[in-house]
């Protein structure tokens, strides 16, 4: 039995070694296409560190939201739980996350998202910083759709010792209570 286990392990290691060699061989192949000419001009050299490069004009960060968040529904007064913002690596480099984290974020539903129709994106004032988890979005999306606002203002937490971003997502019960209160007001008017 032990010899059979050793044989199986050697087969697995052999498969991975063959795959690694195959990939290395692919990288070492000469590129397809016409051969390069030795008499052609070399590519232009990048500018040196001391060279002056024109910089685009700096604009100050707007004091009011610029992406239509002025009419966002404020959910900061509702009881909430702390959740990590997922996918920040795709939107913000690790070195810049400390600059992005803030005390206020906006949740924006993305029902046309091709990966997840329940997607809820997390934005700061100027850009998308990530998403809430798919499991939380699956529960939260129908409730946000019933409220029917373009965006929802929530509390956030700046990164402390880690570079992770956290958002305070209101509990489902609070959002449902918000829906019933708004429907009662509409009935009385």
C-alpha cells in the first residue's frame, strides 16, 4: 500500500514538472513574425529622470459628490455591521489604499453586472473602491431595490494597521423598517 502511495505521488510530481518545462519552453521560443533587421533604428530611449515632463493641471478634490451622490439616501443612522470591501486590489493599488479609506462610502446597486446581478459596488466620492461580498449582496440587493434609490450613503472606516477597507452595512431589519416607514408616509399623504 505504501509503495502505491509513493508511486502516485511521483506521478503527480512528474506531471507538474512536465507542465513547468512546457511553459519554460514556450517562453524561450523565438517570436513569430519577420526577423528583426539589424540596420533598423533602435527604439527611442525613455526620458531621463532630470528631464522636464509637462504635468497635467492639478484639480482640487470637489467638496460635493460629483457622481450624482448628492441625492443618495442616507443610511448612516441605521444599526450596521462592519464588512470588508472586496476586490479593492482591482481598483486601488495597495500603496494608495490608506489615502482612499474614509468615513463615508456610497453603496450603488449594479443589476446589470455580468458576473453577479446582485452586485453592490462601494464608492468613495470619486471612484469605485470595490464591492461588498457576494453573500451579503445576495441578501441586501432585493431590499435596496425595494427602497429604489440611486445610491446609499453609509459609514466607513479608514484602514488602520492593515490596508483593508471596511464599510458599515446596515442590517436588513433596519432597511425593511425604513421601507415600511416610507410606505406609511406615502399612504398618509
